[in-house]
């Protein structure tokens, strides 16, 4: 059989989609403390499988849109972005909720089924003593904002999104969120937000991280990795370190592509899809947007091949997915004038809640031993005029006052105020 040269772009498509379908991995690694949803069930359930098709279609469309506007390699985690938007959806109402549900591909699934599916997916992914995948969520709340208890409880119970205090200072807020993200992505993603993302209207940040690491079932021999030609989109050839070796696996051969399944030591398969003829990764993504990937899996048959696969590490950052998500069908959620996200705050709270931005980063590392990937998504939520009560300390009883010099902190004046009238 002819030697298959795997295109980096195609691998990124397959690996990112594998993440989105809930990679259930098993290999030891250092990690932050795992927290599973209170309502999550680790046994396979019909509810957990409900997310496969929505993540498939959502991820393909988002990947296609990024591919049309961004140059270079693109890697995304559909699971991470969908997760954050699904948490926000629990506070959406009216037309805004309808748009978000359509964009997320949820069809007629009731909210209860969607939330249960997420709880089961997260719990199952992290089952076992030393799981090789982490899916972590957090809610960063501005002090004094009257958040809806139902919104907080739902995201805590089904997404394990623990409420945390969002510092009022933008730099401190960014440091807190970035520190949490770095810890839960094994240091692969050190910064997901910037201080400029936070302003006076920001009331909430919803953050998701995904980290996975697993080994190939049959590792590539490092001695077999050699420079080999890789043809770029413009037709020019470059030399890249290329792994190679025999493989007995599932292969789907079609007129427009060859698809190869790379087994791992965990219950996950990474599919590599190689365009044929005039096809490109972009044209394949466009076709899969309409048909999904079920046809690839159904056509695969056990075959013995020689596989050649570039060794690479790539990363991608989208500072704001608002244009893509709005174009995918949910513009109202980003409108300060029209968004219906009032379910995030307590009933009767004045003002309008809206999404300020959705930021996403992802890293993908493929080598002779296996695959490691990490992703993070932050949804920044603002409010036009939601009142909040900042921390208040009242000097309404006798108190001390200290007037100290800057630098040395030497007390210049000390006072004990028993009666301010004197």
C-alpha cells in the first residue's frame, strides 16, 4: 500500500474533534485536584451520548470559520467552547436562548437533558484513580451582584463550576483567572485572559479548561523519525520530522479522502483524515459540516498500512470568538441592548446582562509516544446597569485611626475616636 503522508491540518481537525467528543483517557500525570459534578454519573448513559452530534457539528462549523479567517495551523476544543456557552445558556431566556440552542446544535433537547449530559460526560471523563483527562469549570463572580441562586446551583451541580470571587482590579482579576487556568492545563496555557478584558460592566467570567495526555497503543520508533517532504498549500515542499511505522487499524478510503484511526492506550481514538486529489482540509471540513463524521466511522474497515505522520506541536489563540459565534446564529447574546441573559441575576434585577467576549486557546503536541493537548475558554459577561453592593465597612462605633508615613510606615498620628462630635 502506498505510503500515506498525513497533513498537519487534517490531524488538527481529527484531534480537536476527538477532544470535543469527550476523550476518556487513562494515563498518569500530575494535575490539579479533580472535581466532578454532583449530579454526574460515571457509567455510560444515553444522556452523555446526546452531546456527541452537537459537539461534532458545532466544532466543524467553528473550525471552518476560523480556517477561512486565520492563517496557519488551527486547533480548537469544541468541548471547551460549547461547555462555557452551555453554562451561559442556563441564564438565557427568550430569543437569545433560542439562538444559542440552535448555534450549539441542541435541537429539541430539553435543558434538563443537556445539563445531565454534561454532568455525565465530565464525571465519566474523570473516573478512575488517575484519569488522563481533566475538564474543569469555574465561575468568577463580582462582589455584591445579586446572582440568581438557580443559575449558580445548576452550574455547580452539573458542571462542577465552583463560584469564586472576581477581584475588582482588572490586573488582579486576570492574574487569578490565569493562575487557575495554568494549574489545570499543566502549564500549557499560561494566559487565557488579559486585564483589558475586564471593565466596570464586567460582572462574571465563566472559565473552562481541558487537559489530556495519552500514549499511542503502538508507539512510533524514534529511530524511524526522519526528515521527509511535506507539501504546503501553495505547492512548495518543506522538510519536516516525520514518524513512520506499520499499523493495523481502521481505515476509511473514499474518493475525497483517506481516514486512519490511531489507537491509544486509553479508550480514545484519534482519526487522521488525509485529503485526496483536489480536495483540501478546508473542503473536507465544509463537507463534514453538512454530513457530520458518522460516515467516516461507518466506512472504516480493519486494514494493515504503513503510516507516515509529522511530529509537531502547535497552538492557536482566538482573542474573541464573538464574530464567529454571532455569524453561527447567536448575535443577540452579545448585544448590550437586546441580550436576554436575565436568568444569570436574581429576578427583578434592573439592567441588561450580555456576553462581552468569548476567548479561546488550545495547544496540541503529537510525538512518537502519544498526544497531549490543552484548551481553555473564558466567557466574559457584563451588565449595563445591574446594581451591586461593594464590600462596606462602617465606622459606626468607636474606632482607631493611624496616620503613617509612606515607606517607613512610621506612625505619624494615632487616634482613638470615641465620639466624632467632639
